[in-house]
């Protein structure tokens, strides 16, 4: 069994795979990571583990995790099943490496654009030759709502709602129309630009806002909330040959 640990800014996703088969998933707050991992390890016999960490875990907690299970921490020096042409590989988020690994595994010999819609929106492109070229980083939905609230005197803090009109008839509607349509139009625009250059493009949407945004987008996409976990599992298999 493989244990896949994805540590985000506030939450942790811990998935168990047997080969390529998804067995289970646990989601919990970062501060509970030690106790929750102990529960998983009591239930499952884990042979190998991998960790993608974009949060600021203390050295103490990282050491405790290493004491619980033999783990491969993803970094810029980790072997990947693709050629990384990013000009500053040491600054590339380890989660983005995992997404590209999933792309080359699930869509071999394809040009793939992976859009991860979470706190930030990242765009990552890998060619049919398994060459990762880079992409873009933008502001996520909730961060946009928060910015409007924190950087103005009177605008309220809202949460995302589906948009059915292009013209907002109230302040609440105007904010929602502006933020949601802004993100949707941005994503549609990026997809169009990539398709102009790569006509056989495959687009994958993942991340926390996958379900919400997939309803709003007109472009043909593959929606997969577990894409990163699947990619990290491929990285682990690539490094352990299991």
C-alpha cells in the first residue's frame, strides 16, 4: 500500500493506494496531522509513502512524521517521469510537479493543460513529448472575495455562488458576478490561448473549486479533484519501482 500525503495551507489530504487503485481518503486540519496519520497507519499496512508539503510545518512535526513512516518528501531534486524545462525549478511548487506527473501518466503522448483551482489558480502545461514548459499563477476565488473586503471600506466578505446573469442588480450580485465571471473568463481565455497553439489540447480541472467552476465553464474539460493525489502516487511509484 502507498500512502500519499498532500499538505496544503490549512488542510491535509491523506490517501491510500494499492498500485493505481484508490483505496481511501482522509481530509483533516494541518494541526491534527500526527494523530490522524497514526490512525491511518493502524488500519493500513503501508509499504511506501510520499509527502507534498506547501505549508510551513515545523521541523518537530516533520521529524515525527518521518518517525511514523518511511517517507519520500517531494522536492525539486525528486526524480520525475517527465523532463522539467522550468527555468527556476527550485521555486516550482511541489504540488505542481505532482499535477504534471498525473498528466503524463493519464494522458500519455498528449499536450495537457492542468488547471488547479484552489487558494491560487495555477496553470501547468506539459507537451506530448513529456516536456514540462511552465504555466501561470493567478488569484483564486476566495482570495478575490477576501481582497475586495479587506482593501475597501464598505464591501462585504462574500462566498462564491453560481452566476446566472452578467449584470449584477445589487452590491452582493455585483461582487459575485465580478469575481466568478472574472475567474471563468480568465480560465476560458487561457484555454483558448493554449488551443490556438496546441489544437489537440487536453484540459484537466482540479482543486477545491473544481465542482463549482466546472458548472460555469463552457470549454471541454476533464474534472478530477483527486488529480494531485494520483500524480503523487505516480511519483512515488517512479522512485520506488512499485
